[in-house]
C-alpha cells in the first residue's frame, strides 16, 4: 500500500499521522539514531521532508516484518554506508521476505484447518445422526 506524501515540510504531528507512529515514538527513534535527525525551524520545532517520511514508513515496514530496533538500526547504518552495502541489504530483505512467506504459509495451514472444522460442523448440523468426535482434523496440510 502506497501512501501519498506531500512534497512539502511537515510538522511532527503531520509526520506522525502519515507514518502511524506517535510523536513520542518519532522523537525516541531519532534519539536512538534509528531515524536521521529531523530538521529544525528557527523556533526549534521539528519538521520532516517527504523523503524523511518515506524513510520512516520504510522503517515501520521493517519493524512489521519482525525486525528488532537493533536490527533496524544496523540496517540504517548499512544504508548510510552507501552502495557498497547494497548486496548485504538485499540479502537482509530477502531473509525477511522468506520469513514472512513462511509465516503466511503457517497461517494458511491454520486457516485450512479452521475451514475444515467449519465445514465439518455444517455437516454435523445437517446430519444430527453423525457423531461429533470433537477432535477430527483434516489430512496434513499440503505444500503450496
């Protein structure tokens, strides 16, 4: 899902709304160097560019893959090192991609069992003479 990000400086509140992170979380992530420091107006208030907000959103996506803050910081450090780390970054993203694929498969297998049980209960409702063993399971999940 792509988020439309205005190409103009944004306040911390606007960045928070676009990224789904609280203002406190944005400040914390900046403090632990997970995010680059926000630029400051003359009055000291933070403001974010569209590029910074895109970077924050990318970090939230990494977090949603199960990466720890430390792993995300390490990934950000690789970004700062430039193109010489491209293959390593790609490898890290592939690992996360594969991990997510495994999790999706695990959830599909669970969903298959639930669908089986729902259909089984439909059969029991339609045929009261059938005995409900309560622990009937489908054949082992097939690989997709």
